[in-house]
């Protein structure tokens, strides 16, 4: 398909973990069989709690990490095995924005140098006008070109990070927790900026975040990860209004709402996320699920369309039925 | 409101640094009654954490603290460290944001909870340990007697935060100060911890001071709210006053900037331009004026005159520090 | 624990390989030197005939590789040089035979080790106590006069050559003040008091030199440690300052200190060369230096291997102690 920007086919990423010198290394199944497509113009929200593998998946998708198994396709082309110099044209189409702008910007480089680096990696020399245009796109000004990262606030640094990613005119930005290090008032500025850039430049996003409210604000489509697998995906409105997977339902119900007196039917999950070293058999969520039955332990459920929808899919033997109205 | 257990009046904290004095908290008042929850809300640099450390007497030696801190009417500020030590962890206890770093990695959790007990009770180690196990069990650590011998790194994030809460509650404190207690936790675990704190309050009548930037958590658990900006109180009132009758442009801005998970998204979030000021940036006028969208309605006064807290319509003692006398209309 | 046993076996096997490689390297280096041990042994006047005889007796007429293999075989089975009545036996484990000293290397090492060990262990206890306490004091008084003083002592210790300090101590305390003996060694078994009396000056000299790095390490680690969140937790629990520092702070400081200590001690047990020379003590260092001067390859190889073994052993012990001190390591 021509409008497929990014496709992940049965991607797995295992890490070796060695705790103590006298113990054997164990495999951490950070990503354990994920199929995912990002189409042109859409914003995919990739949500999950810590240890769900969402950040690892983002890094595999941008080819910063090699998958242990599976395929990464960019623009319909298999790029799983592409390495080194030949990765450059791919990097040009997909750029990444990181969580901590403090750590991802070189403190010894001026903003002009930071913004020129991606150009030079592509063998290009940017003009000053190009750099100024980039800064203006993210709400900064020409005078900022000669400054260094420490002279900026957290929000401004994140803008620089976004400008750097935009410099090579990518089709897709993969943003890993782009606002979680920012204050509330600044977080809103950056979220609005991302929305504006999408409208102006026709960008697509993969937005990796743990904050479900942030993701709802900008995403068209949602994929929910749990223990390295996608347990539910679909159009944002459908997933948020009538989650099909018990995990999604519990997750959404746990988010506090900034309005006193709103009573929410909260499902408080017991226990913690199991370790990805030794995930449960069958459905990874079954150990904490309020609906789990014997069958859940036997075989891992696959993503299947939810009743009444083709786009909305969940990996569950006992999905919640779709509701026509929002539950209060 | 019932008699407050902890009252703070006109608290000032100034750090002396190489670049001269840096004021971090510039005259705030708050009070909390038994069983009640006061939320102190603010962004980085607002002075919310410094205020709580000042109450505990935990600030470094270069901090100059003035004002009144009254526990049951007894002045704490200025007490010698030895006297304060008897109050810390006993009458006023604290729960920190990051449980992994707040726990000592070299000692078992049972030992650490027992230590908190023995610091204020002259009892044999065995008795303290029994008390620790009992407390760990109470905060929901499964198989507490056995797990007491485990070390912090052997627990998950949520369980570690439970340990920290057990440690804070072991002496039945009158006041519990929780500094962003769930910020480092996943949302499903956050729900567990908030429920635990709520249960504890019901059972022991503990007064809770919750320091948070998350308005969702605040809306859910707080009775009263104090909004801080640049070391000063911007607004205070009951939780409904703040969320339904916000009188300060900053509070209003914060509310508009919060995305919500339970309703379809607005096309754009309301934003506050600029960034929160760093500590020590003193203005003669209103500290929020440079970022305020309403300053043109007032004029010069915002720059020249510092607004004091004045009463606003509401349920209780709703006050805001803004020259704009009426409630600001929402500007998008 | 079986994991630990396997770990030990793997590490010891690794150590064996390292020592094999090392012994080969020492052999090759000594045979590359254009000097002939047989020539020295043959005495003056030396006829070609007698030289050949000496060479044959010392088994130097064989190829380098063969000599090396003989050496390895000797460790397992012992060796015999020459034959008939003139034969010299070196029982297994034979790490070579010193012709100039007419003794097996193993005996030489076991004879000299107590002297070196007495110097090293005594000094080690002193410098550990001295270094860690001064480091803690410096950290607690950061920037004040006590801190400057301790850092000054550390700097002086690091920059003073050991022979200078040693000679100075002998001059002042031995000759001018006549307080302590200036040289010689009395075995512990003979008279513990005399033993300590003869050793006290080298202990102090060595301790001053070594303590320097411990003061600096302890100070910087303690300063880092005191900034950690769990130290704030300890204060918030109501712990007094002494408890905060000694119970909560020191534990984390000890981990790197013990690492350094193990390696230093391991290195020193292989011979405190300069100290032994200055105080005229016939320890391992003295043995090694004389052997180098006389091209006594067997002794050089033996002592080098023994020192290497001690350092490898120290590393292993440090790793295990690290696991005991830090539960995060041992419990995975």
C-alpha cells in the first residue's frame, strides 16, 4: 500500500540481562511479536505502562535498535537489514524526538550547529534562511541560533529537539514521551505545536506516552501495549469511549480526572506488571485480569475485530461489549 | 472546619547562595485539620516542595526560614534540631516521590520501618520488628513477615511506595506530607496508592498535605487547595472553589492546559505563554504578570503593585491574589 | 549458592591462565636480556669448561621453551638439578631454585612473607581507620578548616615519596629522639612487643602515604552519599545526625573504599619494596630487588607470580565482599 509509511511485521526484541557475574544471562522479552502500521497523515498513540515495551518498539521502528526477529518496512520497503550509510535515506523519512531534551542536545553545540547536523548527515549544507525557518516553525526566533542548550527552558529545548527532527523534512516523527518532563503549562504548548505542525506540514506521528490524557489530545489511532504485545488498537474515539480489552478499560478508569465530584467506576488492578523475563503463559494480562478464565492461560489471544467495527481490534477472549454512549 | 492540627503563617524561605540571597518561598499561609487533605499545587520552582521541607526542618543550612509553623499551637520554626528531631517522623511524617531512592538500598525494608519506630519508641528490636511487619501488612505488602527481610530493589515500584508509606505511618503521625507520592508510578499503581492513602486517612484521622502538579489527583483527593506560583500563593480555597470558580488567571490557565482522558479532546489546549520563572526572580508587581492574558484589563497596577490574597465568592475561605477583582473569562 | 561456586571455579581457572601467561612473559623477558646467570654462578676465574658445566647444572643449556616446560613440570612433580652427590632437590610444588641463595624459591617466599605481611597488614589497619575517619570528618565539615586540613594531609601524603618520609621518620624518631629502633625485624612469635616496636615506624610511614587516597575517596563518596534521597529520608524519620552519617551514609561509602583497600593490600603483600629497603627489612620486596640485581631468574619469576596471585586473589575477595556489603549485587 502506498500510504503505508511504516509497517512492523511480527517484530520481537529481546535483550540479554545479566545481573550478577555468577548468574546466567536471561532474555528480557521487551517486544514480543508486534504487528503495526502507520499510515500517511495519521497520529498513532502508542500507550502502555513502564515495561510495556513501547519505547523499545519506537526505537526498533526508527532503526535505532535491530529487531531480534520480524520485519521493519518503511514506505513499503523492507529495511530490516539495511545498515550504516544506506540507512541515511531512511533516516530522512523518519525522525525521532526524545523525552529528555536536556540529554538529547549536545550542550557544547550552538542551536545552529545542532540544527545543521541532520543536514550534514545527508550530505547537505543548510542555508541560514533554512535554519531560521525551522526555528520559526517551532515558535523560536533567529536570535536563538547562536545560543546554547543551557540558555533555554525545558519547553524551549524540546522545541529545538523538534526543529532538529524536522530539518530533513521527514514524513514521520516518532516522539518518545515528548512532554512528560515538562510542566503542565508548557506541556500544553508543545502538544499544540505538534498539532499545528501536523496541519501545516502534513506530518504523521507515532506518539509514545504513558499519559493517556496527553495521547487522547493528539492521537487519531491508539495502540495499547502490555508486556511487549499490543492488546488493543483502534480509532482513538472508539478505544477511549468503549475500550474492549479489560486492561485498557482498567487503565482508562485509573486516570484521575481534573474535575471534583466526577465519580468514575474505577477498576483498581491488583498487583504489578509481571516481569518480561518470564511472562505469563497465554494472555499476558491474565494474572491481573478481572475476567480471566482457564482458557486465558492456554494460548495467547490474537487481535480480532471488536463487534461492530473493522478498525477497532482487541486481543482478548472475553472483550467488553461496545457501548453506544460514554460511561460516566 | 475543625481545629487545624498544623498551621503555617507567613512562611518565608530564602537560600543564601554565591549569587546572593534567593527567595524560594515568599510569605505563604496554610492549615490542615485532622482527616483533611490539603493539596499544594504548582509547577517547578513554585516553592511547593521547599515549603514542606521547611515545615519538617529538613532544609540545608544555607536556608533561612522565618514565619510560624504551629503543630497543635506549638511553634516549630526555630526549635533546636534536637527538639525537631523528636517531631520529625513522629508527629509529622513524609512520603517522597521516588521510593527507590528514598529507601536505603543497604538495609532490608523491615529494618528500615523498624528503625523509624525505634527512633521514637524505646523498645527492644524484636518489638519494633513486630510493629514493622504489622505496618507492612497494613499497607498491603503480601506475606509481610517474610518480605520484611527483602531489600528495596527486590520490590516493584508500587510495593516500594507502600513500604515508604508504612515507614511514614509507623508512629501514627498527626500530619503526613506526601510530596508527589505517585508521580513516579504507573497509573494503575497510582490508583492503588491513592486508595491506600485514603484508607489510612479514614482509619487514623491523619491530616494529609499532598504536594502535586497533577490536577487530576488533586481533584480526586483534596479538600482544600493552595495554588503556588513563584514562591507565593496565587489562590486558595476548597477543591470545588478552585475547579469550578477559579479566580486567578494562573489557576484558570493550568486547568485549561490539562488534557482530559474522559471527554473528547478540545481542538486546542489553553496555554499559558512563556515558562514558570526560576527561583529568586523578584518582581515588584504580580509575579504572574509577564505570562498573564488579563493584565491589559488592569493596567499598570500589575507591574507596580503586588497583589495580596483577597476574598472571592465560594464555599469557604476562597481567596485569590489578583488585581482583577472579578472572575476572569476564559480566553482561548 | 551453587552459582557462587561455579563463579569461583571460573574465576580461579581464569586466574590460572593469567598466571601461566605471566610466567611465560617473565621467562621470555629475562632470556631476552643479554646477560648470563651461569656466568655469575661460575665465579672468577671462569673457564669455558666450568661455564658449560654450570650451564648444564642449572639446566640453562636447554631451549627456553624446554626450560619453561621444566618449570611447569616442577610445580607438579618437583625438580632435581644435577645428579649423584652434587644433586640439588627441589620438592613439589617447586617454583624454581635459586642458585645464588642455594634455596628453593618456595622456601624463600615462605621465609620472607611474614615480614612483608607484618608490615602490610599493620599499616593497612592504620590507614583504613585513619583514612576513613579523616575522610568522614572532612566531608562533614565541608569547606571549613577541618576539611582543608584533612585535604591538605591527603595532598601531602600523595605527593611525598615514601623513601623521603621513611628516612625522615628514621632520622627524627630513631636517631634524634631515639624513640624507636631504626631497623631490623623481630618475629611475632618471638616477642610480640618487640615485633610491634620494630614495625611501628614503617606502619605509620606507609599508612600516611596510603591514607591519602582513602581520605580523598571517603570524603568525595560521603559528600555524594549525603546528597542522596535516602539520607533525607533518614532525617525525616527523626534520626540524629550521627546516626544519619554512620548508619545510613557510611555503608554506601564503604563499598568503593573496600574495593580500593583489597587491591592496595593485595599489591602490598607482594612486597613493599621501598619501605622494606628504607627500614632494612628482608621482606618479599627486598628479595625481589636483590634477585633482579643478581639475575636470579627463578626468584624473580616466583615472586612475580606470587604477587600476581595475591592481586588476583584480592580482586576475587573484593568481588565477594562487594556482594556481601551491597544486597543489590548478591540478590540479583
